[in-house]
C-alpha cells in the first residue's frame, strides 16, 4: 500500500490521473501508516521472532513497547478525515490504475482499515496465549500485556469521541489524557446556596456527555447524527468545565 499507492502519488507518470483534491494530501489519506509500518517491520516483528522458541516471552514484547502502540491512536483519530477524502475520489482513474498494477481484488479503503482491525486482534492473540499458559513462566507478563492492550483499545475509543467536541475555547490536549467518557443525567441547582438532593429530584435532568480528563471534567451535549450512510457523524457541543 505504501509503495503501490502512497509512493505513486509522487510519480510524475501518474500525476495526470491524480485528482486535484488529493495533491499534497498523502498524510490525510494514509495518516501515520508509514510510522506503523516502520515500527512493525524494524522493531516489533523482530521482537516476536525472538520468541519462536519461547512463546512465554511474548508478553514482555508488548510491555516493552506499550508506549509505541499509542501511534495507533493517532491513526484512528485521522481515520474520519481519511475516509472523507477517500469518498471524494474513490472512483478516480488513479486508484483504479494503482489497484490494477497491484492486482488487488479489494480497493484501497479495505487496506486502510487494516491497522484499525489489527488493533483489536492483539488482545485476542494474548487471550489465546493465556488460555494455554496457565502454569508456566511469563503468565503474569501475558496478563499485564492483555490489560495494556485492552487499555489501549479503550484509550483509542475515548479519543475518537474526544475529536468530535466542538465549541471548547482552548486546547483539549492541555487537559491531559481522557480517563473516561460516557453519557450521564445532570442536574443544575436553581437556587443560591447548597441544593438538597430531594430538591434536585423535582427538576428534569439534562442528558450530557462527560469527558473525564486528568485535569478537568468537561460537560458536553451530544448532537444527533447528521448526514447519510457513511457520512453520519456525532458531535459534542461544549457546555461546562470543572477543574479536578
């Protein structure tokens, strides 16, 4: 994909087929796929290959590189922009010619989804290893690696919601990592001074989507999905902010 599509966008012979909307937008369409490829090709694959004779060491491979896996979060955050760009030019002669040269049955969009799919498979691999590793060395590391990969999935999911927040006057990244997010019923006191719970019960709650960051609790109102089919997106309008 890197050589058969991404590199072809710089090929002078293919330039005539390249849609104007795609020019100088490789990083939008492919995100940080080159970074993910380099990590696996030059680092992680070799670590796994060193475990061929001792599979109980696989857990340590994941734990030693847990920070590197955060690059998947960046890829997933870019995915909506990539998909939007792809839909604008998926029928172009450029992509058809690249696919023909590669002799691929599937279009580029199927391959751009691979890193997202791969992210969910790591924890399945570790669960399978744990199933057959009940009483051997490395079980604790395998368990810790599984927890790390499940945490990564949650972190990616939370960050995907975060990028849809609108109306916040500031940089959300300054609030630290998203620790938790979800929908809640929220009441607001209508009198001066403390409000008793029995008084709040008389008021109808508001539905709010809360994002708990390391430094703040952010209240948003979820906006209904708009668009058709693949274009449907949710957004969260910023409403309130509490430091923690």
